[in-house]
C-alpha cells in the first residue's frame, strides 16, 4: 500500500499549502478507491484526500459500512491524521472497528479504529428530538 500511496501523492493539487495528501479507501470486496487533496484559492472549497476517496466509493454505488479500511499518507516525515471534517465523514460511513492506517512515505504508520479517532461522534441519534 505504501507504494500506491506514494504514487498517488503525485496527483495532489496543493499549490497553496504544498502539503500533499493521498488516501485509499479499501472496500470489503477488495476494491480500492483513490483520493488526493485538491486545494482551492477559496480554502473552504478544498477537499481532503480522505473524503475524495470515500466519496468516490459512494459515487460508485458503495454504501455505509461497505468500507474495510482507509489508508492515508501525508508527504511529510510526520504521520498525519485525518482532519475533523474527514473524521465526521468517516464516522458516518465506516463501522466503529474499521482501521484507519496513517503513514508517512518512509512506511512508518499509526493504526487507529474509527472509534479511537472519533470517540464522541455526532450522529443521526443527535438529530432526534424526543
């Protein structure tokens, strides 16, 4: 997976931050969806690599809980973690025990479950007005 992510980093569009990120969403059937960060001069319009990969899977017809794992790589010696907007999307679509594998180009990694990354998620339960 390391080499796949390193190749994906080349597709990042990050002319403002120069911080390239790549992600691979792995589905339970083994299909891979690639994503990279795509920046915009209006920073709020930027899309993260994690959401790019996840939304590609949803656009292809996959649904909630069809995800097996998510791999994320930042072009940095530091091992980066998904931002909180991405964590919200991850907590909505992935099962709590799915692994999120974050790595750097050297292959060093940290693995966390969705529940570890998002211990107190906002969910549909929070929308119920009993």
